[in-house]
C-alpha cells in the first residue's frame, strides 16, 4: 500500500510508501519539509484578513491509500510486445534501400518516438523503492518528457561527434560513457533518482537506441563515422544471404 500526500508549499501531489507514515522528507519540487501523516490532518494556511480581524484557514492534507507499484504481468507483456513491434518495424525499414542521409533523418524521427516510452519505462523500473516520494500522473509525464528531450539532444550530439571524429569502437565506447555521465547529471534532478540508477536509466535508453539503429540499417554506434563515406547505408547483415 502507499499514500498520496499534498505538499503544503507547492501543492504538488506525490505518492508515498505506507512504510514512511510518520516520517519527514523534503518535497522534490520545492524542498518544503513534509511530515507524512498517519491519517488526514489539518495544516495552517496563509492568514486571511477580513473586516479588520485576523482569521486562519485550514487546508486538509489529503492522504489517499493506493497500491504501490508492483510487477504487473499484463503491463510487462504490453511493454514486451511494444518493444518487439518496434524492433520488427526497424528491421523491415532497414531492408529498404535508400540514401544514407534520408535513412538518418528517419532514424532521428524514430529516436524521438521511442525516447518518451523508454524514459518512462526506465523510471518505473529503476526508481528507488526506499525513496519517500515518487512521481505519478501528469507530473511524472512532464518530467519523463523533459528527460526524454534531454536524452534525444545528447544522443544526437553524440552521433555528431562520432561522425565528425570518425571514432573507432574503443573511442566510441569512451564517448558513450562520457555522454552517459552527462545524461546522469541531467536526469538526477529531474527524475530525483540516485546517481547509479540515473546512469542505468540512460544506459537502458542508449542500448535500446543502439539496437534499433542497427536494425534500421545505420550500423552499430561505432560505425557512425562510416556513414559519411557512403551515399547509401547497407541493410542489416541479418538478411538471408548477407
């Protein structure tokens, strides 16, 4: 079971594990220290002056019991089917001959499409279960969208660097690790995750993109530099007879 509380400072709603009842913790949005109640309590709000008399208005801190996030076979199956569908579409797309520049443009569009679901899935999988607050609803979607946009920008920058330097497999691995570190520093304050979880979060995103771009005919990540030397990118070597 888990509880839902409202921060008295910014009025944001957060999901709180029931084991944290009676504890205190900072709001991840505004930093206000929130006392996690055992039940609904009354918190003093701003003073209101009416007819020259000072009155106080109480605001209820809502506590709504809900089930905490657990492994859902149906949801996991949906994610698996979605990923298999993406891989299949990427493979079929990679079988179509086209100019390398056009293939790269379609690859960028596909990157933007899968960034948000990958970011959302990674957060639900890796977030610290001991963390007092967990984002849900619209707040979670906004933060996941912001993190996904940052990941896309960092990834496109990484690919540009690899193409400009024509890095080999070892240098590409170094660049990938460096950009993963930058993405970690970017994701920690947005998703309020531990450093190691934020690093793994970006790695899930990065390795998924590497697999999809390979199936699309763009080659492995360390082959990005080779695309500038060819007018067309070859289809994946998984095709029969290749």
